[in-house]
C-alpha cells in the first residue's frame, strides 16, 4: 500500500490523500487550505501528476476537504467522484459558493489567480458525482482494469457524525484494508448523533488529530457548556445588546439554530428573529429537507418553522442598528474579511453592551482567533481592513465542537487495531500528543506523520 499526504502544510490545511492499493489508485478528499491564497492553497498534486487515478472519494463538504475538487478533476479527468448521498445534495452549492468568494476576493483583494475554477466548470463536472448511502459497499476501480482481470477494491462510507453527509471511508482490497476517519465526532451534537464507527477494523488507519492539543477538563460536559452559553445569552439580551455567534454555514449554523430553537421552546430564551447569512439559509433548508435520511436527534424539528430566520442582505451588517437584543448566527466562523461576521464584529468589539460568543475552532492567525486571544481593554489588529481595535465587548468561548475529543480518538485506535496509523489534519503539538499516547498504549503499532508530498510505503 502506497500513501501520499497531499496537504501542502503539516497543519490543518488542504485535506487530500493519495492511496495506491493493489494497483488501483484513489484520491481521498481534495480540499483548499483555509489560510493560503491562490494556488498556494491547493493540494500538492505534483507528486501524483503521472498517476492514473481511478476515483476520488469525498469525506464531507467542508471547504478544506472539497474546495479543490474541480482542480483535481483537471488533473484526473477520467476519475469518477464518490460521496455520501447527503453530500451529493450539498457539494455543488459549496463549489458554486467557492467561485463567488474567489471572484469577490479577486476584485477586492487583487488576487489575480482567482477564481481557480468557474461556475461553468462546476456544472460540467457535476455529472461524474455519485452519491451512496452509508454502509453500502461499492466497487470504485476503473472499468478497463477490472476487465483486464484485476478485481476492484471496494469502498464503504461510515457515518462520521461531524456534519450533514460526513463520512469515514473504508477501503477494502483483496489482501489489505484502510480506514480514513475524515473529520469525526464521537459524541452527540444538538442535531447530529455520534459517529457510527463501532465495527471498524483495518490494517492501516489515517486519522485526524485536530484536538490532540486540547485537554478535556475534569467534570466537563456538553450539557454544562450549553447551560453556560444560555446564561451568557440571557445576560446579553437583558442589557439590550446584540449577540453574534460566528459559525460555519454548513453544520455549525444548523447546530446553533437547533439549540436556540430548543431554548426558545423551553422558555429559556424569548421567541425572536434570528439573523443568518444566505448560504447558511440554503444549508438549513437542506438539513430540514433531508432530516428523514439523517441519523439525528429531534427528527421532527424543522429549523425554518421553529425560527423567524432573517437573511442579512449585502452591506446590511455595516449599517443596521446594533441594539434591541438581536441574535446573529453568521458566517464566517473565523471572521474572515469581507464576511458579515467580520463586519459585525468590527462594529461590536469596542461596545461594552455587545457580545461575541465563539462555539467552534478559530485559527489563531485569523481575525476570529486574534479576537479570542485579546484581553478586555486590549488594543490589537483585528484585520488589515478593520485595523486596530480595542476590545470592550463580552467575548467568550464555548466548547461545542464537532470534532472528536482526543481520548475518544485514542480509544478508537485500540478498537481498529491497525498495524500502522498515519496522523494528519492537526497541528504539530496535536500530532505529537497522539504519537506519544499511541506508542505508550500500543507499542506494536507503527506511527507515521507523513510529510507533504512524500511517499509512504505501509
């Protein structure tokens, strides 16, 4: 088995893995690096430019896992694309939105390489997309190879519990097996139930390590964290300030909307409009429409019916009055420039009545990460566009992650019992923690931290 990590960085970045199993070649994910611009954000396709890739399998539709798919298909035009049926309903919308964002960044930031692909190109490649149910084993190798007598390996998607359509990917060859976790969540969220990886066994495991550097405090529970967030929102609304919850349009937005709906239903928050972004509304509708296909809690909770959702129009975040206890659940989760979350935050940071509550990861080098790190009264550079600001608003961080906690992932390694573990999708400190802990618990397992573009023989 030959594996190449195509992420151009050793940190969380452009997720993409090349696998050569028994003469058949698969690309798992084709993401864009969230902190790099232009072609620097693409996976490192150069090491596999001469490979005959049979198929591309997508774990889920977050941008860092699927954003470079049209570029990957330029390199491998004969490959067909496999994903879960729930991702199939989402993927084209994600890619079209990516074109819109890149076009705007070209015009506003002068990034001449953008867009890296066009709306027409997304439409042209859509016919090669195939959606499959969870736990259905399918052959994926090229027809000409199977006809020549080489049996096709199979692929099976396992529900990863991370976001709608997310999956771990099991690859079974004639002699060997590989399991790729993608992004996984082993605990129930407000809507989505935990990953269903109970019977996974494999010779080789490729595992995310996002939270390897984050200790779960003794006594921590998701329920107490929700209680803390509820109390913080209640205090904010009592002082007639606004609440901004920056969130990713796919997954985090719907989880927070569901939580707010339940709190309003229970009388812990008053019924009131919730302001969201246009893409968040689109994915919220898909969450509602596909509820019957989803392993979820509150199966009858329809978010569009539970809320009076108000979509912010372009430029509205810069002009509307920030008073009266408004609630915003707005993209982007890391407050990237030229987003509604960034523009609202820039206005709220210096006002002590306002509250900004983080409910997910924000990279330290993004505007959201810098705001998280700033102390009350501290002046700092929020972003190049907003410049220096002084933090006077209430900023709090709530651990409502959609990623597995590190101890759960460590237990999962023992369950899978692989001969080798490849660690990816995490910072240096996170991967180091996993390597040390796996070595201490399972000294016979080979642990590999594959460098970008380097071939690993397993």
